């Protein structure tokens, strides 16, 4: 059985979110490639640098994930 990539769980885990992203005012910044995405682009997939290790095969929506981790029940 294929191993689930660690980053797949980021959207549901408030601890993993902050290891990937940094919240800076109205920007979310990738901790690895330091690309930023403004809040008004929250509906668009995040665009990392081409060689960023935080990239995943599926699209990433850090703002949406942040809302998820803030509103999900505490699971730990
Ligand atoms: Zn990145």
C-alpha cells in the first residue's frame, strides 16, 4: 500500500500548517521558497518556486487550509 505523503495531511493539522507556512499580515509565505500569496488570491492554487520541497502533486490552498485548521475540533 502506498504511503500517504506527509504534506497531504497539512490541511487538517494545525501543527503541520505552521511548519509549511508563515502568516505575515495579509500574506501567507512558504517557509521553504519564501513565495508569498496575498489574501485576495486565496482562491488560487499556491505557486511555489520550481524546486521547492514543499510542493505537492495536488494544488495547495494555504488560506483555505488555515481556515480549516482554525475551525476543526481539536484532535490531539
Ligand atoms: Zn514553497
